[in-house]
C-alpha cells in the first residue's frame, strides 16, 4: 500500500473537509466502535522516567492472540491517547496481530496532575525514557513507533536518538509530521483562522487546568491566557524553558532539511500535498537516508486521509501495512 492507492471520492477531496471531519464527533463514534470490535483488553500504565517525570499510557492486546510486536503510538499536540486517529490506528494494529501502547504526552489527556512543569515540544528526553521503560516492561516484543503531526515529529526524533539511547526499534511510521515549527506557525497564521482558533482554544484550556492544579507555581493571569498563539508561545518559552527565544525554541525540535539524514532506523513518512497546517515545501527539501521512505498523497488534509462516508481512514491502514511488512521481514 502506498500513497498512490489513496483515492477518496470527490466530495472528500477538500483539505478542510478532511481536517475537520477527522476530529469530529461523527468520527469519534466510529473510532469507539472499531476499537470495541477489536476485542482487546486495555490496561492503564503509569510510566515514571529516570528524571522523575510521570507519563500515562494505555496498553491493549487481544487475549489469546499471538503477538507480532508492540507499537508505541504518539498523538498530536493537544490530542491524547483517546483521539480518534489513535483509537482507529490501534484497532487496525490489533487486527493485524500487534499489541499497542498509546502514550499520553505530559499535560495531555487527563494527566495534568502528574507533573508540575508545563508541556513543551522540546521535551523529547522524557519520551525517550518512557519508550525505554515501555520496552523494559514488554521485553519479548519487537518495538515499533507511529505518530501523527507533532507526535510524528516526536516519533522521528525518537528514531534519531534510539541507537544512542539503546532503544531497539523495528520501524517508525510518521503521518503529517511537523518538520519546521517556525514555518508551521507562519502557515497557521496565514491560513484559515479555524486551525489557529482550534489550537489556541485547546492550549488555553490546558494552561488554565494546570494553573488550577498548581496555583503557586503557575500564577499567570487571564490576560496571559488571552494572548494569541505566537505571543503565548513566546511567553511560555521565556518563562518555562531554557531556550530564551522563540527562534531557538523552534530550532530545538525542528527536523527539517538535513536533520533526518542521520537516521539509522527504517522510517516511513506519509504527507498530504494539501495539508492546511504543515507546509508541503519542507518535505521537498528533506535529506533522507536510503532506508527512509517519503510518500506524498494529493489529498488528505491535516492527518485526515478519510476514505468514505463511514469516515474510515487511509492513514491508519497505511501505518498497519508499513509496520506489518517490517514485522514480517
């Protein structure tokens, strides 16, 4: 299965329709149904890293089924382990014989109480440590990773760090990953306002929840919460990171241009040419090793890739296909 196999009906070839329907309540019901049909048993896990960070995740398996391996799933910014695409991807992987671990990043899902410090996109160390702990808990299962959007960015950075960290990965699959955060910010500010509004609303809610839990540490006022995306990000960088400036912060988690050239883990990347959030131009400039594969579909929006009126997703099937092929090999 490749990006050329994705051919949605004409009414689904609008990037904004794809992006909005992908996170809609209609698809949420579909995701709940498909995951329930998988017949999996799901257990909650609390992961504590060497640095004292606590992250929550959900491990699912089909009782009695022989496992082909474990897949660590990483969600996008302000998503969670229960996001539509996470549940639907889990269902696909469970049907193909994999076990699945859906990890919540810090301050995502119902986890704001687990750590005092705020989430930011350069917190890759704790995700690497969490992956090592997950591999330790399931030592006999070959580990693969898949992620969407910012989770796709984390997945690719995890692949870069895996050899040095001693983390053995079979394959990494990434859908619409953030490559250059500065360009992504520019794209959202210049694009349809609904995307900036969506992420601002979600982030403000997350920050307000953090303030309520740790008022002595997070005593920012409502005027701060009312800032738009760029100044709010700059506020967070200056007060809650060691990066100092927005440019240095963005550069810290950029994987643009030649930064993926050192990949030692086989990876597959799926991108939509019409993604309204992440600029396509950056993917044309990527320098990738021979064992990395980039596929660009004409349609799909931002992490949508919907196939029909039932809102089934091509990206979930694509991830399942990629990881199953490498597991077989």
